[in-house]
């Protein structure tokens, strides 16, 4: 079974990766972007680039089999599902 990804894209954006019932990693994106209270773009093209530049260096998309989405737009959720093929 693959990992679960919990993704929050708004104010103080973050993600948690779970392997079964254990938290494997937790990422606060403001630490990587150096932008306090970082949130991902609502623009579809910009969001896609941010996922590529900010998220994928920390997570292999082939390891994720489940998405837990929190406060995502439909476009954002669609891009994440497409990126992680879930």
C-alpha cells in the first residue's frame, strides 16, 4: 500500500505524509519558500509550477496512493491528483 498525502494549500500551507498510521514527514512550506504564512497560488498554471518546484523535491509522486485534501480549489485538487496519479 502506498503513502497518504495530507495537503493544505492556504495560509501556512503544509503537507503530511503518512505510511499506514504513522506520520513519515511533515513539511511547512514557508520554511522552504522563506515567505511567512505562505499559501499556494489559486492560479492553475502557477499552482502547477509551485507543486513542481516546491513539493516534488520532498516527495516521490509514485509513492503516494491517497490524497487527503484540505481547503483546496477544484483545480488544485485536480492538479494534485494528476501529479500523483491518484
